C-alpha cells in the first residue's frame, strides 16, 4: 500500500507544508492522503501562485518519492 502526503508552498515561500483540512484560511482541503488532492470553498484568488506536490511512501519501507515537479494554482484575471 502507498501512503500519500500532499504539501503546499506559498507563492513567496521556500518551505513546504503538509496539507490538512484547514491548512489555509478560506479553503477546505480533502483527500490529502490519497493520490488526488481535492478542495472546496475557495472564494478568492488568495492562493494564486501556490505550489503543490505529493510525497509517496510504501508500507514496506521503500524510499520516499517526491513528485518531480510542482503544480501551481493560477487564477484568471
């Protein structure tokens, strides 16, 4: 079995933060321990430029894998 940990980085930040349901004000994250991250309640462009990635580990102790790239949330103007 694989374990997923989604992380986000603010637009101006350098550190990655593990995502929980209430990590950011104004948005509710869901499925942050699965292969697909979901969110709801985002009513503004406050997270414009945030980067997202996922860390994956296996139950048998295989090395941690971090996605090669990061997805960036971008809002239209």
